[in-house]
């Protein structure tokens, strides 16, 4: 992922100008980005900032305690932000794992059907 001007703008707002965080509407307005674009930039920025692509590694995202998007100012805030996103990922991961198990069910049914239909397709007959 390449760092863009939009990433730099949002990062600068959260790390330098509004260290207490910004609401979604404030962040969209101050960044000059439409809401959907701003949310996509935040999602990308979470990875870029954590990987150190913007400078020192940082945790950026939504803090449910303050109700604002922020660059974490403490370990506790970083853990809150991370826990918020984890709460969404775990249920999705559980559903994905269940769906992958369900795929096995389809595969078994297809294999059983192929075995049952094999004599017909091969036109084989039981010979005594």
C-alpha cells in the first residue's frame, strides 16, 4: 500500500493537531474527504501507521471510550482501539471458519454422487 496525501492529511490531523481525537464528521470535514473515502483512508492508515510507514509505529483508529478517531496517546488507549476492531474480526472469523467447514460438506456430497454415478457414466455392468 502506498502512502497518499490523504493518508498524510488524516495522520497529521490525528497525531499533531487533534491529539484528543476527532468525531467521524469532524475528521471528514477537516480532512476535506467524503465520508466513505475518509473511512477507507482510516482503514488503510491503521495498517500504515502500525507498520511505521508514517514514522514511529502508532495505533490509530476508533476509540469507543471517547467516541472519536484518534492516534493512541497511551498503551491503554491503544489496547481499547485494538479491542474495538478485534470485537468485529472475531465473529467474522468464526463465520468464515464455519463456512469453510460447510464447503467440505458440499465436497463430500459431490464425491459421493460421483461414486454413485460412476458405473452409469462408465456403462459398466455387474458381471457374474
